[in-house]
C-alpha cells in the first residue's frame, strides 16, 4: 500500500514557453471516453485534460532557499513556501519510493456532483500552465501485536482518563 501526497507548484508560468517548446502534447484518450466510463474511473474534482505532457524524470534543485522542481532537465516550478518542510520530510522518510510530476495546460473536463441529487456531471474548462508534484511513500504493514506484550495504560491526570475510558 502506498501513500501519495500532492503538491501544487508555484511560479510555473515563467517556465511555460521553454517547456512547451521542448515538449509536444499527446492526445489523452480518456478525454474522448463516454461519460459513464469517465464516472466509473474518475471521482469528484478530477480533471481530464485534452492533451498530456509526459515527463519521464522529476528532480529537485535547491535554489536560493527555495526548492525548484525540474522535469526531464527543464525547470517547471517551485514547491510553495508553506509546503517545503513537508516535502523535505517526505523525501527523508525511509519509506520514500518516488516522486513524479503531471503537467497540465489547456482544455479539460472536470467531474462535478449535482448538489441536489448527487449525480455526477462533466464541466468543461481551460487552465493555465500548471504542474502538480506527487511524492509517494511505500507504507510497510504494521507488525501484529503479540499476546505477551500488555497494552500500554493511558497516563492518568486528575482522573480525566478514568472518566473518559471507563470499561
């Protein structure tokens, strides 16, 4: 089982021209799928872009106190200031498995939900150049508890736990 964390990169627009000059879009087959098939695969809030911009390798670079994310050797954007420590902690985690980016730009379909009856519908839109960074941790299964090890007792302070956790 894996845990994936999404980071939306900042200041991507300044790198748009260079990236699009070097990368041709590929048509996304999911964009042309039937609505019912889209609703089976995608959930509320998911966007299906008309074109895909595949990036094979994502790297990070320390730059003037900021963390820049590069894709296939081209700068793409920066980890937002409020997310830097979380990003660093995930990279230093012994369960770190990989990181990858998804570049999005142009027309998309977004799965929405009707607030009256909960039925899904598609809404079309168009977005500016943006990059989502994903960091994946491989979760290890927890060791099973043994019968020989007693359960830890909660620390009692002013009788609070004894009142809250009566048997």
